[in-house]
C-alpha cells in the first residue's frame, strides 16, 4: 500500500516532483514558493494555475500533513 507522501499510481512525475518541493517546505509552504523553486531549476516555467491544479488534483495539503505527522517535519 502506498503512503500518502509517495508517488501515487495516477500521478504524473512532474506533479510528484512539485509535491516533494511543497512537502519539504514545511509549515510555511505555499504554492507561490513551489512555483518559484520549480522555475529556478527548470528551463520551462510553470504557471501558477497549473501548480494549483496539481495541488488540488493530487491532494497536496492532506498528503503533506500526513508526511509531517509521521516524520515530524
């Protein structure tokens, strides 16, 4: 069984990569920060709307919460 913070069966690699950025930002995480960090390390920037769509579609908030409960991060 997959843990919530692992890549989900239907999750695109790009979306999971951005989720790991979000997850690892800790309690002060925001989608703006995810977008900025993603854009820094990629030649093709992503729109804020796409980041928000990934966050909603792949339930980033609850997955990050589950990760922080288990790891204390």
